[in-house]
């Protein structure tokens, strides 16, 4: 399994000053079980989430959230957001019906 192979070279990756995060199409619960079963010490992130009715999400933009993302070299990007009736902003998310 590729994830086990990645785990075996993780010390070398860390020694080089890097970190490892895997991306999986599985549900987060499955990823946690897999990591536990295979003794994986790196994070496995899902490619998607299912939000329960009434839950909310936060949108963080990498150019604007310097405390959570690595800063890019060079001048900071200029981001413009329209938040009025004449220029409404929106975020399109797929809706999956059960």
C-alpha cells in the first residue's frame, strides 16, 4: 500500500524539513481508521466533506489568511470582494441529495 510506503520514508521527509499530508477520496472516518490500523502518523485529508443540515462552513482565502497559510514571496496580493446588492459575491458548492 502506498501510504505504508510513505510512512516508511516519513523520517527522511521530516529530516529534509518537509511534512507529509495525504489526500484520499474516502470519508474522514475511514481515513482515521486506516491511519490507526496502518500506524500512519501523517494526516490523511478527504477530497470532500458532507455537511449536516444546519451546519456552517468558513471560507478562508490563502492570500488573506496569513496566520494559517505559508506566505508567498514577493508583494502581497490584492484581493477585491464585492459585498453589496449591486455586486453580490457567491460561493458555488455542489448539493448531493441522499
